[in-house]
């Protein structure tokens, strides 16, 4: 994919207030502090596009960005907001699932997984819910520069083995590092290929 520009479009608390579904759309989501904003900024070659923070739960709305004027990138709130009040967690959860279930131009959800740690129940539960609802998704293992190659491969294998306890196969996945720009071209290529199958 030849990259030209990415720019912020809008934030919304309800999927029904999203831009008209005339372009293919890709949502990015993961546990709080998984490196989502940094990945989005790396992917779009704009370090200031998505707001990064050391404080989990910074993203609280459905944030739309338009890329190359022909597809939408959506930054969703993280799941597993342990430090947020229950009412807030329930509100975000409903907003996320309403969007995922009803956004008609959503081509794929990219679920971010921290490559440094063992499989987390909250990630596996979210993935299972996507499967139950028939929502297509890919996995993105983040922060690959923070561990050695052997450890990274071992953690990916463990995640795959854990998934295969309840899944028949593991979906496509990518290994990334926002700092080292690892995985950028592979991700953009995957999106470009999916764009070709979009029908208004």
C-alpha cells in the first residue's frame, strides 16, 4: 500500500453517530496499556495521530481516522478496565459491542496482544466473544522489541496452543514493534488486500 496521509475525523459515543459506512473500516482494540495508540501512530507514520498515555483507559470513545482517503481506521477503548468504576466499564463495554455488532462496513477487528506475557483470560474471553458473534478478526502481537526472539516465539506458541483448546484454528496474526516499526508493511498489505473485497 502506498501511504499518503491519515487524519482524524471524529469521536463518538455511539456507533450510529459514526461517519457514513461508505468506506472499508478496521477497528483496533486490546487491553488497556497494550500499546494501541503507539501502534496506530506507527502504522500511519504520524506520531501525534492517536493520543498515547501511560495511564490505561485514555481512549473512551469510538475514534475515526481516515487513511489515504479510502479507508477508516477506528481506535476503540480498551477492554479490561480494572481501575474504572463499574458503571463506566459497563458503558464502554456496551458502546464497543454495539459498534462491533452493527457497523456494517467493518471489515476486520485487529485485536492487540502483549507479546511479553502469558495468555490473559480477558484477551481470550474477548476473542471468544468475537467468534460467537461471527466478527472477523486478526491478532497483533505488540512490543516485540521488549523481549528476545526466542521468548517472543515461545509466548506466541503458548497463545496459539491456548486458543486451539477452544478454536479449530488460529486466525492470521502479526508481530509488531512500534518503536522498531516492525510489522508495519505486513499490516498495511493485509488491509490493502481486504480493501479489494469491500462492497458498498
